[in-house]
């Protein structure tokens, strides 16, 4: 069984009948569109998609900071006023 990462789900057949209505009904919540009771895709509003992309970007930056902090003892100190 697949995990569904959405508060709402709908069959592909029902989704095809009126996708705009599905979007209106869901509001800002993601919708899992199912094909044979398995997630085929997720429908997201642009606002939610942007938030997800931003979160992924932030997580990438956090990991980069952690990697650089782990190498802090090999860093070379510089004075930015002398550059």
C-alpha cells in the first residue's frame, strides 16, 4: 500500500470530470489523484509548490552550513576590510 501525502484524494476518473472544481474544493491543500487506488500525481497550488521549493532550498543550505562548520578548524581567517 502506498502512503498518500495529502488531506484530499480523488480518482483519476473523477478528477478528469472537473479539475477546476477539485482545486476550488481543496483550497490550499494538496490533492492526491489516484489511479487504481494508488497515487498517480499530486495537485498543488502555485503557493504551496513555491513553499515546498523554498523548504527544499532551505534544507540544502542547512546541510551546507553543517558541512562547513564541521571543517571550521581548517578555515583560514581573513579580514574583509582588507580585501
